[in-house]
C-alpha cells in the first residue's frame, strides 16, 4: 500500500527478525535496516505491523524522534501503555493516524454519512466469525487477549461513529468465547448492543452486521453484501496518511481516538476479569 505511491514512498523496512526484513525489503527494492534507529533516520513517518506490546515502545521512540505514526490497533496491550503512547505523541507534537481499516472503506463511509442523518435511537451489531481458527488471525496476542482487542475495537469504533461517542459500556460473557456489550452513547442517549465471537463455525460464513433503528425505520450495513473495494480503501489510507504527515495535523481517527476506544475496552474487560480460561 505505502510502496504503491504516488503520495508515499517506502523508505525501508525493519523487523525483529532480520531475515523477514530482508525478504519484505527485497520485494520492494528498498533497504532492510538492521537497526531501528537507522530506519527512523531515513524516514518522515513510520507504519507499524507488530503486536501491541511491541508497538507501544517502538511508537514512543518514533514519536520522540519526531516521526509521524500510522498505528495499528490496539495501541498497546493495556490502558497504561496506550496512555503513555498518547502522552508521548502529545509531548513530541507529531501527527498520528490509526489503521481502523473499515473506516477507510468507501461503502462504510457512505453508510456512516447516512447514519449521521438518520438519528438512530438504538442499534444492534454482530461480529460472529471463525477468525480465531484462522492461521492469519490466530496470532499469539489475539489468542491471549480474546475478541475484544481486535474485533471489539473495530465494532466499537463503528458504533461510536454511527450513533455518537460511546460514554459507557457494560459487558457480559467470555472474551475467549462469546460475549455481548451494551453501549450508552452521548447526545440523545442512544443505546447499542454488540455480540462478539471469533470462534463460531458456520457454513454460511461470517456475520458482520450493524442495524440502526429510529423513527424512520432501520438502516442496515451487512459486510457480506459489500462489493470489493480494497483498492480505493488502500488509496484512502495512503492519501490521507500522506496529508496527515505533510500538514502535521492529526487524522480524525488518531491516537486519541484509539485511546478512547481502549478505555472502553478496559471498562468492559474489568467487568469480565476471572471469566473464561482462554481454552
């Protein structure tokens, strides 16, 4: 995405595994850096693709070096780390953007535009998949943290965007199994409910939906019905990150939005501690 340009140019690659850095760098004919500080010296901005516990310390270093940040979610493995990262970004005055992929999809943006005019009183959302059975998704941090930090992050973000800022969350269930969140939103006090699971076997595929309800009826987003918009989605991420770097102005979906969502996840997690054994 970043190497495709023309708004961005890939300056190089660093990895905790040098052989992996060389492999990726060779695909794009760019340097593979053995030292992270050398990468920081060679670029204006850093895009992260590492686990949360690795991202937090490396992003703080990049911010202190004056580099703009394209961050993955969650920001850190816990709220303390996410707060420290946001504070480092503020102290350095660097712009940030968060890789909440759904937010950059043109069809999702169209839905959110309609949602803001819809005046919903409530909503129901589902993220029920078998993704934690998939090798691509079942990474160690996802298995350790459960569904909240990945799927929950995306779903809460869309509910927040569609109905107004989430101010309170109540959670029941098992973060390593099936769980449900009830959210109270600012403004007119809309209420939303979210069902989450990453280990549902189904011959009918994934269930990723959002339904808003109001006096006008219902407004529905079903991700299974969306056309492939991966190319314009990548273009939106790339062009908006380039604009963020050059302007020095944080993206609307920035580190502080990520911190807001992580606070909600921590509120939910605090109600679930001791539930489930991760099996």
